[in-house]
C-alpha cells in the first residue's frame, strides 16, 4: 500500500508515535563554540550513523541557542552523562543560554578547539561538523569524530526514561 505524500496520515502517525514513544535512547549534552561564544543543550536526537567511516548525527532544534551557535561552529562536543547526573541534564535541557549562562552553573574546562568540556560527563568526544542537513524543525549535524575521552569501564549512561519529565528550555 502506498502512503499518500500529502495530507493527514492518522494511521501512520499513530503507529509512528507508538514506536517512538517506546524508545529509550541515550541522552547527550552537546556543546559548541564559535566567535568567542559557547552554548550547549540536552539532546536526544543523536546516533552513530556509519561505522566506516565513523560518523555521528546530532539533531539540533532551530529554536535553540545551541543551534544558532553551531551554525558558525566547526566542531561539536558530545557528552555522555552518568545516570545519577540528572541535575546536569536538567540544567542543559530546561534552561536556555538566551536567559542564563549554563556554564556558570557547572564545572568545565576548555578542551580541543577551545570547546567547553563538562567535568561531570562520564565520557565525551569532539567531532568536526562535515555537513548540516535541514530535517524540518531540527537540523542534522553530521560529525566526523576526532578525539575524546572515556574511562576504561563505561557502563552507565543517562537515558530518555531518566529525563522524560523535563520541560525543554526552548520550544522544540
Ligand atoms: C528530554 C529532552 C530531549 C531533548 N532533545 C533535544 C534534541 O534532540 N535536540 C535539541 O536541539 N534540543 C533538545 N531538547 C531541548 C533543549 O535541550 C532545550 O530546549 C534547551 O533548553 C535549549 O538550550 P539552548 O537554547 O541554550 O540551546 C531536549 C530537551 C529535553 C528535556
């Protein structure tokens, strides 16, 4: 059966909603820096997208300050949080850099390419932005992972079910 190209698609939409509603994907904090300004937000739309070459895709909402900074940035830093750091997820997911300086409320250091790297992350990597693809209300940033840090044992990450109660700081 062919799915119509236009108009409402309630059956498809309800199946899609049910499937994505069940997913419990890892959450990341993505930070970036451009023109002396730095931003960061909580991101759930993110995934490895190729093995060879290694590629990672990050979806940033066009409403977010992080997106606006990332438009002129060369790199993104992708942080994995331990499940007990809901406070950091809340800081980066519920507040916007348009209103507060998130980096004044957490510990971080300047890492590769001057990017802000969060001290509370369990692990992180920095990727060079090699493409920006308009997806609708989000833009996909395709990353070529360059460098990063992970401890020998990395077995715990915050996921969507840990943060589903949070209210995005910017409308998504
Ligand atoms: C559970 C959850 C998932 C989110 N996923 C994304 C996402 O994938 N991409 C995105 O750009 N924003 C996402 N957000 C929204 C931003 O983290 C949020 O609006 C943040 O306040 C934006 O900050 P900024 O304006 O400083 O960039 C998510 C928020 C929550 C609570």
